[in-house]
């Protein structure tokens, strides 16, 4: 079902979308970083979540 209220994260969790404020909020909570850190990581390594997470853990 498309309207699964228990599934509140992004539809494509393999990519970080910094153009949607609710997704930025979700990703910053997941990675434990600030919006600025998240956006800088995406700018540095691209939108793939695994790459962004690895970059933020450095």
C-alpha cells in the first residue's frame, strides 16, 4: 500500500535529496549531522546515501 504511515522515510533511501526540507530533516536525524554538514557531504561525494554516510563518518 502506498500510504503506509509506518514508513515515514524517503521512498528511495539509497539517495539523499537535499531539495526537500522533510528529507533533509530525516537524513540529518539518521546520520546525526547538521543540515550544513549534510549538504556539504552531498556536494563533496554525490547523492548516494552510502557515500554520504561514509563521508560524514570520517
